């Protein structure tokens, strides 16, 4: 019985050591994967910090350029340009209205008669289906 207990105890001890080794190996794998993930995360954080610093510097430069450029507001400049256009138009209208109208010189009508309005005679028949000769007769008949 002592030999059986010894055998059993050695088997138990071996299986326990095997299981402990497997667990420790697994934990080592887990530990390594955690370390790799932490390294990747640290790289990403460093990259993000660099980008934010660059962005802040760029924004600061843009703000300096804007402050140096023009202190006027955009709305005011638009209103001023509209007022200037209106003033220019008003000045042009005033100058045009103050000038006397230009009258074309009268041309002498040598050898030509003054144009008198003549009645227009239509060449198309007044009534559909009536010939031109019939319309002449009607006109002559009305006169008689």
C-alpha cells in the first residue's frame, strides 16, 4: 500500500507540476500579448500627441495671419461695397440727367416729298373663300 500511495502521490505531483507549467506558460503568452498591445497603444498615443501639437501650431499661425491681415469685419466690408456701388450709380444718373438731351440734326428733304401716312391695303382676302377680284368689286360697289 505504501508503494501504491507513493505511485499515486508521484502521479499527482507530476500532473500538478505539468498543469502549473501549462498555466505559467499560458500566463507568459498572455503577458507577452498584453505587452505587445501596450507598445502599440503607446505608439498610437505618441503619434496622436504629435499630430495635436502640429495642429495647434498651425492654428496659431493661421490666427496670427488673420489678425495681421485686416481688422475689418466681413459684413461691414460688404455693406461698404454696396454703398459705394449705390453712390456711383447715383452719380452717373445725376450726371446723365443734368446734360441736355442730344437732338439729331434735321436733314433737309431735297426733291423728296414729306412722308404721309398711306392706308395699308391688304393683299389677302378679307373673307375666306372669296377671290381677290370679288373684294375689288365689293370695294367699288361700296363707293357707288
